[in-house]
C-alpha cells in the first residue's frame, strides 16, 4: 500500500458514495477497492488465487447470461468475458488488493473484481481506465448480482476445487499405506492399549488400519464436496432475486456449470442458501476429521520410531535433517511433527468457522470472509501436509523386524492367549510373577505345569495371535478338564 501513496505518481480521480478519491492512474482496481485496502490491513496477505479465478468464472457467466437475455450489450459482454479469461489465465491477479479478512460480508472483494474487470474491459473497448461510462463495475459487471450471491458462490467454487486437490494427495497416502501394509504384513510386533502391552499384532495390520481410516476420510470429503455444488446465484441480496431478470435467474447456474465443467445446481430455496452457511461448517468438519486421523497416525509413527536405542525402535522414519544444534547425530521425526501442527491449526480454524457460521443474523451472514480465510487455509495446508507426509515419510519407512519380535517375546501381553486354557485367575498370577521376576511367560507356564510344551507352542505362536479364532483352536481347554 505504501507505494500507492508516493508523491510524483500519476493519478486519476474516482467517485463513490463516500466521495472523491485519487487512484493511481495505471492500476486496474478502483476507488472502492482502494478504500477497502486502506480499511482492512489485517493479515497482510493476498487473496487466494483460486477465489479470484472463481470470481472471474462468475462474472464471465453473468455477462454471457445477461447478454443472452438481452440485458447487456454484446460488445460490453464480450469485453467483460475477455477480461475474465485473462484473469483465468493468471493475469491481473496483482490488482486484487483487498485483505482476505474484511468487513462488509465480502462487498470489498466483489467490488475489487467488478472494478478490475470493468477497467480491463474499458481498455479492450479502446477507453481509458476509470471511464465507467464505457463499462461500469456495478451496472455492467455486477448486473443481476449482489455480493450476497456472488461471494457465497465463489466460496463454494473455491472450496470444491481445493478439496479436489487435497483428495488427490489423500489417495496417494491411501496407496502408500496399503503398500506398507503389504510390505510389513509378516512382521509381528506388540500391540498396545493405553500405552501398556496388550496382545501381538502384525505391523502390516496397523498400516492397513491407517489406510482404512484415510479411505473413510476421502469418502467423507466426497459428501463435503457435494455440499459445495448447490449455489444461490440469482438470489441477489437476500435470496428473493430482486433486480435479477427472470430468464437470467434460470440460466445463470447452468451457464456457470457449463463454463467451469463442474456440476453446479441452483439451490431449491435461494433464501435459505443465502442466509445459512452450514454447508461450510460441514466441509470444515470433514477436513477437521481428516486432520484428526492424520495427527493420530503421526503420533503412532513418532512412538514406534522413538529411540533409536532407548525407545520403542520398531520402525525407522526417513532421516530428513539434523535434529539438534547441540546433540550430534540426533534426528527428529520432523515430518510427523509438521503434520501434527497442521492438524492443530485446522482444528482451531474449524472452531472459528463454526462460530462465524453461527453468528449470522436474519437474511445474511456477514462473516464469510473469515470463514473462507480459515477454510481455504485448512484445505490447502491439509493437502500440502499429506503431500510431504507421503513423499518424505511414509514411502521411506522401514521396519526393525528383530526388535519387534524381541518385544513380543519379552512381553507379558501374550498371557492373554493362554487365559482361555488355564483360566483368568491363573493367567493373572503368571503375569504378575513374570513382571516381578523378569522371567518369560512361557517359562513360568511350563514351570507351573499349566500347559504342555507342544500345546503352549501352538498357543504362543505370534502369528496365530493376530487373527481371530486361530490361537489354540485345536487344543482342549485345560480349565474345562
């Protein structure tokens, strides 16, 4: 902003309902964008490029539709469409200057788009920027629209596109976990509940369980994406469609769907779709649920790789960078750690989105800017976190097979498999004795004569203990003799 206020620059004067204001002569935004940029210096960040593209799609579809129904002159409509196509090609994005967090329910962002598109269309028609008698930001670019149908629509379009990208990364993670499940399927390790020894499990089974959870998150996001396909375009200010031509109202969403190649539909009740933002809460909830899954998996990987000598040491994570400025040779689990942190942030964003959606009043919710800021950040960071999780962690994990088996053989958790054959009370006594003396469960069972060696061998075969109905199924229950 500072460079816009320097002396010696060429300016044009523009007017709005507040009054006159100088605008740098060579920029494509106008007076309303400039006021908003000065009023809302909140994050210091630029608008998300995908919502800029979504706005360009909306304004393009509106111009085409208004031309079709005879409201907008074809030359003006064509110039607007051309300006929108330039934005979609990556041009003019630097002129979207308003902060992502802003007052006014997104009016500043909508007018920023209207002004940039209008000024570029003016140039295309041979005029000079700021000559709104040629193409007017409100009367032409915003024709048949309101901030209150444009901005929610842009938010849904953007969320849909971002989720699509995040899902691609999640599918990669699902595949990587399935591959590890197969690779580690023969490795027996100690299962744990409440951080205490439980019963044996195969390392591959753990990774398979992770993949199933990720698939569930992908499915949950499919439903969330469906929430983003229903639009309130045509509803204008409060969903009643005031100032929108009847033919325009019927055609705008089908045209937008055709332009984008996405199956958008118009809301059954435009008033509901204008005032209620619960679809964004549902999307955020799906993203949060996935973040929780990812964080739990990351926690497990950090535990299983802890050590390397004084921890579990069951798996090795890829060494990505030095872990300490003071401890030579230390390597930290930095990739799972960053996934954890992304998850924490997503969970916090979800609370903000929930409160902002709840705070709507009557016919409109004014807090869409903060919802979009948090939601786009959540979806983006989820996708980026999963990408590095796959590339820099999951695919490079190796197993310490001998260490895993050693922990199983030295654990008292195997007593659970013996319990049906000797009874709970005797099994508990063996477990207590093993913990106190350090002797193995196997040796104590044989010493007490509770089971024969051959039977015990079958019961304590670790692989048999990782599937239902296998362990000792052919043995006579000693406790029932």
